[in-house]
């Protein structure tokens, strides 16, 4: 890896260059590593306690006791709303699934919903349309789904009254859980948002699934970030994941443990998918490939981070269509949950898969491809990577997903970026007319 002389930047919001001074003294440097490590241990313990607390809480509060906060006039409810919900969830083939897709207005959620609907499954979306990134993009994706016959319920996964209502109206066979607070660096600004969505919201969703009758099978998005400081490459599912490098990663790792608990206690069939840097049309504006494109076109300088010791920062960029195939493969091979009405009847399926591309690309190469596709030379600034959550390198071993899900990614970075750039140019010229894009 060290022979790749490169630089990088990762999948998050632009940082503030200048805030991070590079340290010449290796002693201070080492001290910092130690203090970072002990902070990590502290955070990990904190999270374990938090998880246990929520599991405890969820066992002591019955759904019936939840206050009925929703009254007439809220953003959901009523017979018209129920009709839209039922219609969207109706499958068009006899063998089709009935799938609840959380985070349906998100990047992966939109593509998965469209693919499921296209093949005849019933799909109901759920999304809270939060403002983590431009909600106009989420609304544009919603329009796309609407045209395809997918309705998105506006609500939060931590709202148990709403979730129970959805399960009353529709008998879901599957839940594709993609709602999450994403982003690595944003966790330093808004840590609670990660706890709200990735922990409390996930537990709430599992609570509702476990008491549904029949219980749905669940496929959900974990993250390659759970590998954290693991340096053994390629990353295999059995590698250690107890050294998260960000709060985001810690909450995803907590999610994997929570999922195991619900599988063990209630017989829920659960499959976790560790996504590796997903990119493509309708992607997330907080990711490097997206804002590099935007900034290069504007002639704005882009900041490329260099790993310590001039090491390479590289990512196993995975094209959205490949990820969608992996998600559908996971749904298609998911066994039924075994419990009913909150009682376990037997052992249920529990799986975890990497969904990557197995071909890490240095971020400098990403920039080179973008320059070529955009026909604009980027104004680059190299900075040492700040220690705020990004890892140096990701590389997926996908042999398990290949053998169990038939997963075989086919899109290389240049082909995928070409499709992204084509979409970006169309989308940004369309929305420039309307708004502040
Ligand atoms: C999630 O919802 C519950 C009520 O259902 C509430 O008590 C709790 O504060 C919420 N958690 C977060 C982190 O928003
Ligand atoms: C990839 O993972 C499989 C298990 O799924 C393992 O048998 C194999 O040795 C791994 N390959 C590498 C190169 O680590």
C-alpha cells in the first residue's frame, strides 16, 4: 500500500483547512495516538452501556403504553393516506415481496426502491427528509419514486406509533432498513443525531418487527467503517471490528450487536450489509466524489488529504447498481423470521456481508478521472489527513457475498463516474433554473 504514493480525502463534508496543524514531533504525535486510543476505548464502553440501556428500556415499555401523540392534522394518518400506503405496498406479481424501505429518499434507498418496484414487489418508503444535506435532492428523488408508484411516508424510524401503524396497514414480508445518520466528520458536530437514528431508531424498528405477526425478514445497511483501524487487507467479515475510528462507525458496530441480540432473542431473520463507499447518480453531496465534481466545475480549490508519512488514502469505491444487486440478492436469499408476536420459535438466519468492489482506488486517481471526464483541471491543495474519523484505506473481500448472494460487481470507477457526471450535469443545470443549487 505504501508504494502507492498518494493522497486523499474521503466521504464527507468539506473540512476547514488550516484548523489542523501538521505535527513535526513524533513524540507528541505518539502521545496523541495514545490519547486517541484511550478516548476510543472510553467511547466504546459508553456505547456498550448505551446499547444495554436501550435494550433494557425496550423490554420494559410496551408499545401499547406509547402515548398516542398523533392526532388529526399530522403529516400522516387518515383514510386517503392509508389508501396510498396500501396501494404503494401492493405487489404486482404473485411471488413478489412486500417491502418497507426505510431511508427511501436517500441515495441507496431510492435506487433499491425503484429496482424492487420494477420487478414487481410492493414497496413502501419511509423517510424523515432531514436537513443533513440538501433536502431538495431528497425531494427530487421522491418525485422519481412517486412516478414509479412508490409512496414515501414522511416520518422518523424512532416514532414507534407510526411504525406500528404501518405494520397494521401492511403485512410486510421484508424490511430493507437503509435509514441512518451517515457521514464520518459530522459526528463531531452532531453526535446525538447518530444515536437518534442509528441506535434508538434501529432498536425501535426492531421492536416493531419483532412484535409483528408474521415477523418480516430484515436486511439493513451496516458499513465498511466498522473495520476501523483494522489493517489486515482485504477486509473479511471475520476480521476484528472492535476498533472504530469514528462515532459513525461505533454506532454501526453497535447496530450489528443489537441486530444479533434481536435475532437471538426473538428469532428475527437479519442480514447486515457492510457497504464500501457507494457512489453514482443521485448520490450524496457530502461525499468527496460529489463535492469534488461540484468544486472542480466552479474552479474552486479542492483539498486532498495525505495519509501520515505520505501514505496513500484509497477507497474501495462501489457503484450503486452493483450495491442494488447485492441488496436484492440479500432479500432474495433471506430466510423467514421464525418468531411471531414477540416469541421466538426457533433459530433464525443471521448474516453479515461485505458489499464492495474489491479494487481500492487512491483518491488522487479519483481526481484524475474526474478531471478527464469534466475536461477541467482541478486546483488541488494537499493537506495531511486530520484525525477525525477517516481511515486510510478500505478494501473488501467479497467472496462470501459472491458465494451466498451471487454478488459480482461489474462497474469500474471510471465507468461509474462517467454515469455520475452525466447525471450531475443534467441535474445541476435543471435545478439551477429553479433554486440555489
Ligand atoms: C426515541 O423515541 C423515544 C420515544 O418513543 C424517546 O423517548 C427517545 O428520546 C427517542 N430517542 C432519541 C435518541 O431521539
Ligand atoms: C476472503 O474471505 C473468505 C471467507 O469468506 C476467506 O476464506 C478468504 O481466505 C478471504 N481471502 C482473503 C484474501 O483474505
